């Protein structure tokens, strides 16, 4: 489906809950990674709203697609199907003021 993506045009509607993730059409593995990250964020927000758990937390969707390996290294170019590079990572980061480290 390379080139058939509608992510750029539709993602804002999905993030703002005006459209479902199912309306997104991926055109690359990077698109798929972002869609998966969005789905996880939506699920966490549903749990937060329905069950009252995870109070005070905010969730953001990030995706490095298949560019970063689990060890943090940049992945070599691999145009073949590689299931080991399909994963979801959840990182906990602090929101708020940014401090620069020198």
C-alpha cells in the first residue's frame, strides 16, 4: 500500500476523537507503528475514564517505527519482512518544564 496512506490528512481527526483509527490507511511500516501507538494510547485513556485508574497521567503516542532497535541502536536498512522489528514500546516521561543538561 506504499503511497496509499491517508495518515497526514486523517490523524488529527483520530487524535481529537472525531474519527476512528480504522479510518487510517497506512502506507508504510512507520505508519503502522504510529497507528499501533495511537491504539495503545486510546486504550489507556479508556481505562482511565471508565475505571478511574491511572489518574493524573497523560498519554502521548510516539513511534520510531522500525528505526530504533530494542538496544537503542539505529536499525540497519532491511526492506524484508522482519517480525522481530514489530513491537510497541511504552516509555514513561515527565511532563512539564524542560531542563537542559550541560
